[in-house]
């Protein structure tokens, strides 16, 4: 909550002495950063951490013997954790609505935002799963994971909207998976992506989800085989 | 005699640190990469924002780069020499702290010299950043600068140490303080990144005189950059007081630590 206020102060100070750029007025940018912060509370959770932990202490071996679909078990565990965190956000969200006067888009845009947010979440889930799968080979991944989190926050537009980046970089960034996690849902929320652009934006997100899901499956199969070879 | 033993212990501590770093080379490189990305993203975010908005309360990107480098240097100095203070809560929880108490050296000294994988990599990165930012910002480097800047780094590191030790001391009562530490670190990042004149008066006073983050970088940077409007009714030279503030703040934290130590009764191992 304090951070919402700090965000507001920083952007207000910036807008106070300068002309508003890139047709994002002050209230839009405050809405953008606040929603970004709240999204981060969900998206920055490492939903598949359990996989890494189990590889670390070796208990993954017994999981393979159980009559369950192991990746699905990790996903359901992660989903539970995320839902729990999501309920924690609700009070912050209400406070933010009351105190900071967030813009609320019309119901259509809001619905598309949630679809986009869900796709962004799935992209993030796959990205995390792939990272945790690398623990099959390297065991220790904390540093790499933190690096990816920071890069995601910056290149995904959570810290600063991507429309503020140098013009030459923008088209590149828009097609990276990081933008699919944060920037796309946020730009839909503040209305920077008009209804005519929704289909294309969601399409790019969905494409990233399919690509990363495919990579996840390949990584998982290769990793699982490796554990069997080692005898667990 | 006691001092000689301590010096020996301290030397051994650094020997073990360096050996550990050499042993786990890949892990070290990854963490160094993380440090690099961490500061890199922060500076990149500042650069992008200030590319769109030429200035923030009269501070442009050159000024802000110097402001950031000033904080980074103090923070790195603290992390290199005192980061082990942050592990005290874990020692308390695991019961290892009780061992410190029955050994003949000062418990705080023992906590500081618990070997880990510490290497002055962040410090070197910070120094390089500071030199680059100094040149880039066009600050006049004169005798005053050369004499005071290192003292300000140390003062800033002591302010950081004050927070670190204070939080760790709370663990004598609450055992787990991870959340508190995380919150304070987040606030430190926010409050040291921008000139404090953007905040409301109450927050400014708090940052200057209660939680002296403003002395880590804002006041000194404002002094060397010749900023006149500090946002508080104080003379610009207040920025040179950082070493004094650092000593006072770290001493206050130390007194709190002694108090906590006397109350400490173990966690029941």
C-alpha cells in the first residue's frame, strides 16, 4: 500500500514539471503503475518452486512412483498458492480504488483485461516452469531466477510503461514474452490498445503461451528421463 | 592481545570467504550477474523515465545517476563488510547464537565474521559506477570532494548497518524478521532513488531525521551538485554531516543491540 503512494508521488512529481508525453495522462499512468504493482503480486510468485525444491532434496524420486501425473501435481500446488495470494490482493485493491482513484475501464475492456491477464499468467507459469526444469541439470537456480524476474519487470513494462522506451526498441519489446506478461494486459486496461487491436494482442500472448508450453513439455520429458537414468 | 586475536580472526574470515568463492565459481558468477542486472535495471528504468521527462524537481538524469551511484557505493560497502549481521536472526532461530555467547569474543564480532560467500565484487562494481557517474554528472572534483566522499560512503554504510543491526536485534523477541527486513529494504530502495523533495513534508522530515536515508545519498549529492532547493529548511552543507549521522545512528542501533542481548533468553533448543 505504501508503495502505491510512493508510485503516485513519483509520477506526480514527474508530470508536475513536464509536458505529458506519449498521450498517457497522469491519472492513466498512476492507474497503470498501480495495476502493474498488484499484478506483480500474483505474477512474481514462483508457482512451480516445488519442483526445484523436490529436485534439491531428492523427494522427486518417490513422486515418480506415485500413480499421479507429476507436472499436473506441481501445477495444482502452484495454482492453490496463487489463488491464496490473489485473495490477499483484494483488500489492497479496494484500498487502491478508494484512495488513489483508479480509472476503471468499461466492462468490455475489463473483461478483455482479465482474459489477457490470464494469458499473461500462463506465459509466466511456463517461463517459471522452464526455469525450474533447468534445475534437473544444474540443481541451483536462485540467481538465474532473480535475474529473470528483474528483466521481466523492466522489459515487461511493469516498472516503466513500454511506450516510454526508445522508439527503436518498442517493436522488439512488444513481441517478447515479457510484454505478454505485463504490458499487454495493462495497455488494454488503460485503453492504449483500442478494441480493434485486442484480437492481435491476445493472439501474440496466446502464441507465446503455446510456444513456451511446448518448450516446457520438451524440458520436462528430457529432465524426467535424466532423473530415471540417475536412479533418482 | 584481544585486538590481535580479533585481527587474526578477521583475516581468516576473509581467507575463507575468498576460498569459498573460488570453490563455487559458477554460483559466484551467477550472483555477480544478478547484482549487475539488479543495478542495471534500476539505472535503465531511471534513464528511460528521464528520457521522457527531462527533469524531476530540477534533477535531470545526470544528477539522478550521481544520486544512485552515491547510494550504491554506501550500500555495497555495507553489503561487503556487514551483510553477515543480517544472518543473526537465523543463528538465533537455529540456536547457533547461543554458541556465540559462550565464546570469549564479542558476539557481534563473531556474527560479523561468520564466513559466507562474500567477495568484494559488488563493491568494485559500485566503485566503477560511481566513477562513471561522477564524470558523467560533471561534478567538480576538488580536494573537498576527495576528502569527504569516502567519509560519506562510510557514513552511509553505517546508516545501512544501523538498520540491519536494528532489525536483527528485533529477532531476539520475534525470532523471524524476514518480512520486516524486506519491507525496510523496499522502502530504502524507493526513498534513495529519487530526490526527497518530491515527497510530502512529513515524509521528508522522517527521511532526514528519523530514518536517515536522506543522508545516505540525497543530502550529499545535493551538496556536490550545488542544488539550492533541498525541500527542507536546512543549509546545503548538511550533506557533509553524513559521517556523523552514520556514527550516531549505528551507535544507537548498537545500544539497542546490547539491550536486546541482555534480554535474550534463547529460543528453547
